[in-house]
């Protein structure tokens, strides 16, 4: 009888243990932020900015597009954890006053898996523990609470036995909550990174991709909605939060089916300028399944001249309530 009781007890403990983290795990088709979030807006009919052509000239109309992602070490990885993943509190090295310490209604801290200290591909750059160079973004999704935790310049400091990052931001993916004005995030524009990634499961899926992608340019000038933070003041440059849209007239029929799916999303949802970097570099996930011989030729076939700039700061006008409604009290 005692042996049976011990076996049952052990089984219950195993069942109650935290689920292991999943690198690049499936979202199960779940919506990332509400349909009317800025990442998910259909901008195919949004007005052009009057300076669209000038902005494209500033970038360089012949500048080729490049996929800033692929198999390890290229792209940004993400990890999915359960709500019982242990929380740790990083030490902020740059933007502590603009960093989130914890999610509302949750204990303080970030659910950083223990594996990230010693295993590659948990942090951008594919160095165990993050290393000391590069952007080193770390993206963590709490699947149970539908929370997104993001850090930049992430590093496990072995000498001090602590996690460090230059900034941390937490997003409730059930809401449209935006960063406070002038605040940064793990991205220079103050935006979430994960919803703007080109993901393998979407590119090679059967459904259309229904969100914008993250793009960088070599310099920026201020910011516009939906961004909240500036990281440059170069005259003539696009602001953070600017939207580029692949022209509807661009014929996509010669591209592989999965690349057509990605490029159609650029026509309908566009690209959002989220950081300073290299002109026309589009960010995606780090995934061993990406094939660079497919990605590179397709992306390089597009240039900045194939794009136009949506009116800066554009957002859809909310529906107006009818004026002839009788209110009964």
C-alpha cells in the first residue's frame, strides 16, 4: 500500500511540474494582439504621404531588400513558456526608468528559462547566455497569460550571477496597450518585436499572413504613431513608426508560393520602421527550417523603389456613433 501511495504522489508531482520551454513553439493559431492593433491593420487603402517619393529617394530607390533572418545564428528566436515558469529580475544597464519590472497583476520578474544560460538559440546571436555583442534580443511568450516579455542587450553575467539587459518591456497581447510617450522598449521605436517578425509557420502555412513586419533603415528622424520613442534626428529620414507598403502594382507571380504569401502581407499590412540598422532589412525568426537559397533571391528581387510610404502617423478613423439614437431612461 505504501509503495502505491508513493507512486501516486510521484505521478502527481511530475504532472504539476512546470512545462519545459519551447524554442519557436507553435502559437496554435492564436491571435497576437487584437485584430485592430497597429501591427494587424490593413493599410492597403491608407493614403500616401505627400513626401513618399522623397523618403524613398533618401533610402535609395535601388536599395535591395534583405531578409535579416534565417537558420541559426540569423534572426530573432522566441521561446514559449507556461505560467509556472520561474521569474527572475534582470538588472537594467541603460533604460531602467523606462523598463517594466513585472506584468500587471503578476509577481515581479521575467520568465527566463534556466536553459538560456548554457544553451544556444534562446537569445539573438545564438550565443549561450547572450554573449557581449550584438542586439541580443530575448523574446518570451507566457502562453497561459498571453503575455510577451522582451529584453535587449540580454546577458547572463556569470561573475555576478545575474541576468542583465539594457531594457525590458512587457506586453499584454490581449490588449492594445501602448508604451508611454517617449519610452523605448527592447526595440528603439518602443514597439513590441515579436508581432513584426516573419515567421516560418506563417510563410509556409495555408492562410494569408495578417500583420505587418519590422524593418530597419540606416537612420531615423523622430517618431510617429504607433512608435513612442525616437533614436535619431537625421534630416530627410523616415521617423520611427513610419509605414512602408509594397506597391499593389508589383507582380508577385514569379516568386515561390511562400514568398508570395510574405510579400502579399507587405502589400496589405506593410512594414513598420522599428530601429536604426541597415536600409530595407526585414526581421524574422531564427529557424533551422529557413532556406537561404529561397529567402535571399526573393528578397533581393525587391528594392526600395517597389515601396511607397503611407501617410505618417496614419491610423483608421474610429466609427462614428449614430446621432439619431433615442436613449430610453
